[in-house]
């Protein structure tokens, strides 16, 4: 692979992916604000959704946390905190592997549900048909990379992939650090960039519209039709006829 191609992949493509993520999300919010949703299909089928949904979402949270720790926390810091290599890699393998498997299992259930239930399958958009294979491949590549992470592995991604990733924020990409990474790490990074480029144009954009404010809204006091106080409802919820907000 030529040097110019490496520069394009590891020095230019990450910024193009970031621009698509930010600009695409802003465009989607501006022109398709009501589209910031997963287009819930719970009414069509809920049994498999109860299993696959939590597995995928909670697993993905742990996967994201693991990536933050692995990519942004330098090895020198863990050494100062007296976290040995054996403990670090064991944690990456056990916790990261479990989170990745849970996420992949949840996604598999959701994909089976989408293919198996006719109403859910009919509600699948074109962007979903492109998104799901990319998302599944990203997860599988990440699991493969995690499986190679051992204390005795000759490649330490924190001295290669992590260095490249942090260098992107200084606008001086360390192309060589990624150029010499094993193929599985390169594939995982490329698929990850493709996923972020697709993000604004798929159902994943709903992650930017999480109802965080709902947790901090005041309680709503509601009254019955006769004016008697019925008590306090849930946060942000109004029930009963003649409801009043205090």
C-alpha cells in the first residue's frame, strides 16, 4: 500500500467522517427535526424487543466507555496509577469482550426480529439496510481485535492505534502509528469511520435527541374533573381530564 494511500486513509478520511457526522446531524436537525427518532416498532412486536433492545443498548454503552478508556487514556497514566499490563489487558479482554458479545447478541436478536416480523420488515428503510451490515461488521471486527489483546501480544494498540487517534485532535495525524497496526485494527477503524459517516442519515441519529431534560422536569400536579387533588404524576406527564400544571 502506497504512502499516499495511507495518508488518505489515516490522515484525511477521519476528518471527512467527522465533517459528515457534524454537518449531517446539523442538516438533519434543521430539515428533518421530527425524524430524530428510532421510528419505534414496539407496537408490531415487543417480546424479542425486550430482550434485544437492552442487550444492545447497555452493551453499547460499555463498549463506548471501553473505547474512551483505551483510546484517550495513555499508557503512561495507567502506569502512574499502578495498573499493571496484566490487569489492564485482562480487564480489556473480560469486560470489553463481554460488552462486545452482549452488543452483538442484542443486535442479532434485533436483526432477526426485523427479518422475521413482516410489519417490522416493511418499516425498514433503505438507510437501515445499509446501516445494519456496517454496524454488525464493526462489532465483529472489534471483537476480533479484543480477542487478540493479551498481555503477551507483540502489538500494543495503546502505543499505536491510540497514539494515532489522539494525534487527530492536534490536527497532526500520526499516520505511521496506524500504518503499522495489524489488519484487524485497521479494518475496525475504517468501518468505524464509515459508521460515523452514515450516522446522521440513519436511525442512529436519535442518540443525539435523548430526552435528558425529561429527568430534570418538575413534577406535574393534576386534578380530577371535580377539582379534588389527585396527587402528583410522573415527571413531565399529565394524566386525567382537566389536568393543570403548577
